[in-house]
């Protein structure tokens, strides 16, 4: 989830932009499409930027250990920074760490921090604060979605006011990418994390979960040229049509995650432009494999063959994005290797369903707030599964409270995962046995061992082979029915400049780099 609710190894330079194809579509519709980067000659300061964001709930928290919705991810990027950041095209860049160096074969990593950085409450940022912040995502009592990934850490030590060292349980060639994870926000030790105090470009003024968040410019931000806006407001508008209508009316300057099937509604509007980029976010139905009936691997396979992924992509996403294959890796990742595609096959579905011994209706919980087209996807699944003699009963529920009351609670539901920047993260967070966000409750010690082996493998081709095996395990046995990868479609007011799309849904951090055209 984005993770998302919920967010590559080495440097990803490829931009799988959909701009070219989008222009082809848009020309026929009379749409105005913006490429991945929208820039003006000279940035201008001032003004209030209002963003319409989705996937927010009254139960949302902004404590970095409990960021469970896309809305709170947007919030965290405004008030917080991490040691490192991943640029929109996948490169690893400095944020609070000026430099990072490995030793002991990649088992030890030393980070040198920026000097002169202050928290919003006036406290100087030091290595002690960073160690405190990282440790909140470690240990048996943390609720952090990053907890499983942080298990690679054996110890974190303060070497001085502006230097810290992370010692790992074993060498990990990808470790620096973990330090760019959205959860790992630097906060001052001794201050309530839920107050949203950080070092980020904007200072939080008010928080009304599920409604709105307001900010003002941080005048002491360590990047003095940023942010350009004086004020920022994030308005939670879960209904996609309302979100787009607000943008068209000029009430907001940004609309997140515009559903592909309503893109045509901005036809002939000179006030709006689109930013479209392929992503690693995947949409799926998840089965709890720890209890009946989904503890039956034959039933899981039956359902995987009962899904027409092409039809769902064409119908619910208007062809944007790409087909899923019941595992979390797509071609954006540098170590991707294709598996045989799980095609829609009613005969195979019927065979495995009969073998499973199951009978009766299978309830599938969904909500339009999960992702654009989630309800329609469940209805299509109901229709295609029926041709294999499988009865799916979609249960549409309200969006508010979905992540607290349905996800990881109900046996079968719709979900999505995003903001995963390396192969290790993509496999670990949703599928590792000890991950708190293992929403399929799938436990495979041999799978966990594969991931551990990959982390310490310096040979790229060998590591690619290991991840291929991991993908096969997930595809054939785990509880995810992954039917597509999302194309990120965001709407911008015509005067907004500087916005950059992101393969890994880090768009929120780009608000500090946007401005209004003079």
C-alpha cells in the first residue's frame, strides 16, 4: 500500500514514461499532456499550493511508524526528510546524509550528515536524532511497515554529532536504498512523533485526518532555494470525480491518481495538464493463506487462473499501466526477468477448483478508495470466475476505515502496494514471513532464505537469478492475485511548473520544487 499505504537496486536511469503513448491518445481526445518534467525558465516564489489527494481516512496517523495510507505519505514528504532520497528516475541522492561509505564488504555503512540542519521546533539535527528515528522502526514492538526490512540491521552507533554507522547482520549491497524509504523520517528525540515535527520543506500547522493538512514554508530549510510556495494545503478528496472536478474548477492545483477511465473528462480544458508515468505500484486481490479456505494452495491457483488480467487492465485502467503476473516485480526494476504469464484459463481454474474441494460463494471485499477501478475489477473477476464454476461475491464497503477494518482483517480483499524501490523491498515487505505488512499471511522459510542470500550476493547475474526464483515462489504459491501495475496519472493546474513524475510514487516530495508560472 504506499504504500503506499502503503513505496531499484543500483541506479535506474530508464524512464518508462507513457508520455509518447499518452500524447497519441490525448491528441484524439483534445487533451493537454505534460511530460514527466514540467519546468519554467525561472522559478518564482510565493502563493498557496492546494493539492487534492486521495486514500485518506479519519483513522490516519502521521507518526512515521504508522503511515498506512497514500494521504499520510504525501504528508510525511512535506514535514520530513530521510538520510537519502531516490530521485524520480531512480538515482540515489543525498538528503540529510552528505555521504555514505561501505566497509567490511558491505556489512558496515558509515553516513556523514549535513551540518546546520534544524528541526521545526528549533532543535539542531544530530546523529543521535537520526539513530533514535531509525530505531523506532526496529524491534518487536514497532508497528512500522519497514520493520521487516530493518531486521538486516544489527546495530546503529553514533560516531559523532554528524556521523553514524550502521552494522548489518550480513553484507547488503542494496542497503543505502533502504535509507530512502518513506517511513524513515528524521524526528527530534524526546518529542511526540505524532506532531509531525521534522526537518522538511514545510512546517505542519494543522492536521485533520481524512479532511485536510495545512503547512507553511520552512524558512530555515537546508535547501535555501526550496520550497517556492509560501503555503501548502493537502485536501483529502477520496472520490476521484470530485478530485478532478476540484482541479478543473481551479479550487485545487493538483489532483492525485486520476482514474484512467475519467481522463477524457478534461477534454478541451486549457486549465489542466496531465503527468503520466509508469510505476512499480501493483494492484491485487489478497487471500489470507493462514486460514481456510485460502490455506488451500489449489484454491489459490484456481483463483489466479480465473482472472482475466487483460480485461481488467483494458476496462478499469483504459489500457494505462501494464499486466501483472502474480508477483511484485516489473520491468522498471533492473534485475527483472520475465516469468511465464498467468493467463486467464477457465479450464485450468476449473481443474484446480475441483481439486481444492471448495464449494460455495467466496466473498471479496473491495472499495473504490483502494485504487481507481477496484470495484469494477472485482465485478469483472466475478464474471470471469463464473465461467470456471467459481462464485465470487464482491462486497463493496466504504473507503473510510478500509485500511484499519478490512485490509489484513478480511479473508479476501482488494489492495495495492507501492513505494517499493528495490527488488528486496518489493519481495520483503509484502511477503517475508516476519513482515508486519505480509497481508497474505504467507510464511515460507525457503523464500526468506532466498532473500537473505540475495542481499549479500555481489554478483548481479547471480542475484538476478535468485530473485527470479523468489518471483516464481510468489507467483505459484502466495496469496496475491496481481493483475496490473499502475500508471501514475496526476493532474496539474496549467500554471504549475517544476512538477516531476515518479516511478515509485514519491510525487509528494516534489511539491517543494514546484512553483506558479508568473
